C-alpha cells in the first residue's frame, strides 16, 4: 500500500496549525503578532499547497490503479454500539480536496492584498484556515456521524466569516440569518442520520448501502419511514447548498468580505450539499420517488435563482443568485442519476464562479478607492459603468468568467452544462425545457451584470423597470458623495456648466483620491465640454495573479470531461477518475461520445445563450453612437409601449427585486408569528405563572400590614383576633361546607 494513502489522515490537519499559532501568538505576544501579521499569509498558502500536491498525487494514483482507500479505528465501543472514526480517499473526496485546495490557495493569495488594510487581517486568515480544515475533514469523512461533526464546524466557520464585520448591523443580521436557516437543515440531517441508524444499526456508508439495498429488495423495511429519513437527510443538503426554499441566507451572506464569497459561497461550502447527495446517491436511488423529488427541487432552484438575479442592483447578490441557480443544475443532475455530469459541473462552476467573485472583489476594491468604504455605492451596479478603460485586466477576466457561465464554447461550463441539458431531455422534456430556458436567462443576467459594470451609458435617457422616467445614465459621475441636484457634477471651475442627472435623479461628486487621467475621460457632445476626471485604479498584481490563474482554469478545466481517442481506445479522464468511487455500487462506465450528436445538441443551447446575450445588449448596451443620426433618445429600441408589456416588465422586475417575496412570506408567517407567540408566552409567564404566587404574596403582605394596626402591640388583642378567625373557620367548616356539598 502506498504510504501516501496510509498517512492521508493528516490532510485535514495540515492547515490547522495556522489558527492555533495565531491564537497563541495573540495571547502571548500580541504586539509582535500584530506587527508581523502579513507573515502569516505565507504559511497559510504554503500548507494549502502541500494539501494540493497530496490530493493531485492521490488522484493520479486512483486513475492509474482504479482503487480507493478507507481506514477506520474505533472511537467508542459499548455492547452492541460501536462508533468509528477514520478517513476515506476515493474519487469524490479527491475531487473535493483538489477544489478546496486550489481555490483556497488563490483566494488566500488574493486576500493578502484585499484584506491588507483591514484590522481583522489575522482573524480573517485564522478563520479561513480553520474553515479549510473543517471542509477537508468533511469531504474525507468515513461515516455519517463524522460528516455531521465537520458539517457543524463548517457552518460555524461560515457564521464567523459572514459576520466578519460584525460591527455593521446588516452583517450581524446576515450571519444570524445564515445560522438559523442552516440549523433547520442541520436538524433534519441529524434526524435522518439517527433514523438510518435505527433501521440499519450502522453509520458507515458501505454498510448502509448494502443493508438498505437488501432490506428494500426483500421488502423488510417500512418504506414510509425510510423515505422520511431520506427526506430529512436531503433537508441538510437543501439548506447548505441554498436550494429552494432554504435559499434565503445566501444573498445576505454576501455581507462578508469578497474572498469569503469566492471560496465559501461559490466553490466549497455551498457545494457541501451537492457532495452529501453525491455521497449518498446509492441510498437515494433505491428509495422510490426520492430521486424525482431531488430533481424537482433542483429544477425549481435553478429557475428561481435565475429569475431573482434579473433585476438585482448589488453586484455580489446577483452573483449569489447565479450560484444558487447553478447549484440547482447540479442537484437536477443528481436527481436524474447523472452522477458524472453533476460532478463535472461542480468542478467547472467552482473555478468560473470563483473567478467572477474575485473579479467583483477587484471591481469593489477599485470603486472604494473613489467612494471610500461604502458597500451601498461600491457594490451597486447602477452606480458603475465605463470601467473597461480603467481596469482592463479585471474586465477581461470577468468577461471570460461570464462567457463560461453562459455556456459559450470552448470554456469550461459549456461542456458540463450541455451534458446536463442533454441528460435532461432523456429524463423529462418538461424539465429539459425549463433547464434550457434557464440557460438563456443565465446568459441574459450575466451579461446584464457585465454591461452595467463595464460599459455604462452615455447621455442616454432610460426607462427603468418600474416604468418611471429617470435621468440619463452616465456612470463615472456616480462615484462619490451625494450632492444636491443643482450643483455641478463635473469637476470644472465653470459654474455655468450643467451637471448630468442619472438613474435615480441624484448626482455624485468624485473623490480626489482616485488616479488622475492625463487625457480627458470623455467629451460630452451635448455640452461641448472636455474635463479631466478621476477614475478607479486597477487592482494590485497579487489580486490580478489569482484571477489570471483562475482564467486558465476556466479556459482549460473542461478538458478533463472531454473523451478522446488514445490508441484506438476512448479515454475520458473524469470518468476514469470516478470509476473507483464508493458512491456507486458498480463502476461508472466510460461512455464513448458521439461528437456529431454532441455538436448538434449543443447548437440549441449555445443559440439560447447567444439569444440571451443579444437581449442583454439590446437593453443595456449604449447604442447612441450607432444611431445618433436617427435622433434616438432611448437606449432601449422601442418594441411597443403597450400597457400589457409594461405590466409584464413591472411584474418581472418586482418579482426579482423583492426576491420572489419569499423573505416577506417568512417574515409574516414565521418571524412575525414567532414574535406573537413569544409575546403571548411572556404575558402568560408574567401574568399567570409569576402572577399567581405574586398575588398571594401581595395579599399576605397587605393583610399583615392591615392587621398589625388593630393589635396596637398588645398580646391580648392578637389572641382575640386569632380566636375570632378560628371561630369563623370552624363555622365555615362544620355549617356552610356541608350545606354546599
């Protein structure tokens, strides 16, 4: 046996010394640790590189030997109960470890510059390292109990990182929302684990699959109870992977630093639910109707997430809903039994979405150089535009990630998404139509994000989705503090020059801490003025390096899922990696791809993507320069100003901007209901449970206070009162009581 397998148990522990040493350093040598804080980024990145090299080597061993390795040792033994811990190295674990380590390295390298000026720099790296340890422990777990322990640790790290800037009330509320929502799924996961143990007497994956397969085949198990346990297990995956209807925490989780969004909420933690379903897929397959339910949740999630991203103004929230939609594609594939397609899309989406989030961080970082730290401005796409001339590397990187997510060949997500779409036609035409429609929506909202961010509008009157007239849209003027409308927007000494009104009838003044351009930014033909403007700077080289590596992954990682012919044999790297997986009771076959059929099928999906891109350009691309001779005053080509069309557009806008009203529903039905119930119980507690003894105490107190004035301090008076009360009591006991009863 290869020693690498034998000592693979150290993989989750490799990043653990960082948070431990940072904690000890802050306790023993606080000043030195804080002064040398940037030195902690090097060991964090180095240790993750060690993890990556080990995971790549293990993956190569599995491809060459078609093997998996599992080691278990007993933690506690009591009569018939035994709880074992250990580690499992198979194809699924290897894929997840490679994803966690590679994305983690690039995110930490990126974060060194992004978080440089933050006071919580050390805390950030300790949280990230502990999260990496927890996630590595989760994906290499050998049984359900071990998964549940690391599942909770991952949730705890997510809570800490979402609320990293806990002094901001919105961030504090976001981490609490994520914590509570995930507790719903985690409680269901725990119930499912205990229910399966009650049926099988084991927590081990292989034992669970074999025992349940035998029980179901022989009809020796209560299918209703087994189905309920499977649904509880799936609830944990629904919450962690932000599936409908427990998706509400993911957009609010964007209140954490952007590198956290790139690593946790795009590539790793939200993929934990997909990992769990993939790990337990043999269990779900043998239970009737569970697979249909999983695919139904997947199709609802992908469609719901795409529609909610259509009208969002916050850059990171739009990408969060995109993540939700793409996770829906993976869940749909698992529900259809397309194990390979789901994991393939998990890989391609992780790198593409990490690139997009790091790109958004670069945009926000550049915007903050102009507006200062103000998430309401630096993340609002309405206040952006025209950035392509100033941050060109970020623009190219973001465009490549956008094209990949849209499914444009030959980028990574094209191969995996097309495989899911092709499988969906074989599974259900209705699901296939919805999935293809969502592919078009994905192209639309992703290019909407790109165009609003990098293109901008030049003195073009627009009508927003609410149907109200607003001013012209010219983005460079919106970087800065709000000033009265009657003040000049342009940086000019001529007080007679007019400013430009914008999307929400407010104008903004540009800060002086931006980089000054040597030549005028733009000449506005309607005013005939040329002025020197300040503009947002490009990010530093360390941030751009991480994005450049992710660009390579986005362009090339799709190769692993493309079959090719080697010495007359069809070879598929991904399928060969998946062969020894413990998730399947039989090897996953390597299928030869009919290239002609594949390209014929891909024409439809690519056409949908280009159609969505065209609609986005049609609505958001400034076209004044192309039609100025036609005296068009609207960047939207008018297709008919009918009342019905406006109502439809307003309805779509309101649905998307208000998050599908799910948050309002939870607010009314759950939050408000729980508050009313809490107020009722508080009233009963104060007035009932506490009120009764307090009332008797008050009666005794006032009775004693009243009686003491009648006695005047003489014993004979007290005896007289005492005798009188005794006589009254005897009278009531022996005369009135028998008459009543």
